[in-house]
């Protein structure tokens, strides 16, 4: 197949709160071929990434022939090399992620195979899902056995807030549930150590993003101190090059690459190779979306996928149709070709 068109758009999101994190500035990438087969991808970076795809990456991709996974990997390397002057991390890699995922979807559609079969044998059927958010009662009612809640440090009163939320989560979810805390880079060394002590009765699985992703030494020094609680992170790291630095610094107990940001499935597979060599568990950020699920299903990723149900009465944008949804805390992929979803045309500009 020869690629004849590459287009990125920024969807018409309707339910937008005053934060980019409401929809993560996600873009849609479509790739068309001369064989009449198309593929869709999902990247980050908002309108800036749309410009990168449409004004630069498309020039590099159009005319390329894609007939195998190896072709996708070679094209990824070319896109990375050509964007080095302004890329290597951040928006440029988020744009490449959207293109990469569209290529995997394209190849899966062409071969009539789900993406996970292009990656390798199926290792997992019903994947354990964990719910991220604040509506703990609802998550428990839906049958989740794993839950992560946000905690943003503002003042010393937040020590008590963390205790109350941890107690509530453990009580509602049960003694065997996984309970995690996402700090979103708002803690420091003193806060992390004190939190580990204050919350020892609630068997917290991990503290996520306790420091900024640049403070690798600080995170590494905290690992032994807060053990057995894991120090996790990686959603703000990019490509296998970035994760190689994480491995060398021994900064994290558990990695959380975001497949729509870190460079797509191609980068995700390379990151997993490093993780496997180092014996580091991997739980993709937002792994309950189809892009992460296909990687989890056929790789050494942990049997754990993040979903973001929000709150029970919140309005949601249905950009992707046909996404698998958790049932009793478990989520399973279909064998539909590609990523197995279709785009909601009504949300495209």
C-alpha cells in the first residue's frame, strides 16, 4: 500500500472544563492509501500538533509504502530524525504518536487483523481495569477492584485529606483492592515520606508523579524510603530514549508511558524491551483506551488498565465509537480489525 494522504484535526470537544486535562488536547490523525484502506490514530499536543502533522510529518509520510510492522518502525525512525531540531520530547512526539497509531490501525485494517495480533500472541483476555477519579462509591458499585484517586498538595490540611480518601477507598473497595494516589507533581520529599507513614494502614500500591519528571535523583532517593509503596511515573516521558534515561537513573519502580504521547505503539514496544531487561513493571497511562489495551493484551505489560469514568452524572464526549467498556472491573478487546473503533464524524471539524 502506498500512502496518499495524511490529515490531522482537532476534534470539536463539547464538554470542556477550564483545564487541558479534560480531553488531554488529543488530536485525530487519518491516513489514506491507494488501496482504499484508511487508518485512524490518536495523538496529543492540541492544535500545535495538528500543524506539525499537516505541515511537516505529512510531507515525510505521503508516498511511503506500508506492508509490514517493519515498515512502520522504519518510518517512525525517519519522523523522529527529521523532527530532532524541534522535537525529541513534547508536542513533536505527541504528533508522531498520532501518525504511528494511524499506521498500525491502517495495517490491521488491511490485513483484517486486530492490532494486538500484529504485535504478537494474545497474553491476556479479561484485563483488570482500575478507575481513576473521585467518585469512589460509583466505581465500587460498578465492580472495580482497583482505584486511583487524585491528591494535589496545597497545605498541611491535605495530610488529613489523603487519610480520609485512603480510608474511604479501602473501606469501599475492600481489603484486596489496589489503591493508588496520583499526586500530579505536587508533592516534595518531605510530603512523600510523611504520606507514606500516615497511610501505612491502607496498603497503598503506588504514589504517582510525586516530583517533576526532571527530578530523577529525587525520585530515586525516595524509592527505598517509602517501600513497599511504589514510586510510579512516566506519562510525561517520551520515546525509548527517554525511558532509557529513566532506567539508568533507577528513578521509578513502575513505568507509565502514555501510548498516545510517548511515540505510539512503535515506541511502546521499544520501551517494553528496556523494561523487560531491567525487570520494571509497565502499566500504560490511560491504558484502558484501545491504543493501550492492544499493547497490554499482547505484551509483558502488567494486567492492569487505567480507565477514567469521571463522575456518574458527568457529560462525556463520545469521540471513538465501539470502545470496549469495563464490566465488573474487567475489560476485554474484540477481534475487530485495526484498533476496532470508528470515529464519531459529528465531532470532526
